[in-house]
């Protein structure tokens, strides 16, 4: 069996990174998880109406693409423990100051449409973190 080699000229390290990532929003507005989910559902419905009318090429999305939860002391403690492991990276949101905040996170890579990012940030006074 002959072995073949393929050479790829790399311009920079970024050239070998895929664009698979998700977004996470740390909400700074006092709302319950239930309230946040209700508002997100309305945003998703409005966004999908716009997609159907041709206002976006990104395609429709679903409320099921959003995880909404409270960042707890237990999650923070786990991130502190994980940080002690060699080569483990903690994200910026994994801070003690975020305990008790509601987190909105995509359930998969590139699942939250870009067109919704600014709206989510504005409505929930959220800080966004790009994961990945």
C-alpha cells in the first residue's frame, strides 16, 4: 500500500481552527429562569417570523436551542477544582461574582443566531462570552 502525503500551507495558527463554538450570556437583570425562558420564547418566535419573511438567511431557531440556568456555588466550586488540573481552562464566566446569575447558553455549536446576540445582551443586561 502506497502512503500519500498531503501538504497544507498554513498562513497562521488561526487557519487550522474551525468555527465551531457557542455563546453564553450572563444576565445582570433580576429575573427568574421562568421569566427568561418566556422572553426568549417570544424573541425566538419574532426572529423566526422574520426568517420566514426573508429578513435573515440564518434559518429558523428553536427555544430548545437555549439552556437557561442559574450559576450556582456548586458549579463555581467545580470550576475551581477543575482549574487545579493540568491543562484545564476555565472560562471567564466561571467566577464567584456570577454565582446566582442566570446563564443563557447555546445547546450546541453555532446554535444561537448571531442576529439575536445584541437583543439578548440588551434585554437581559447580559455580558456575552464566546465559548470555543
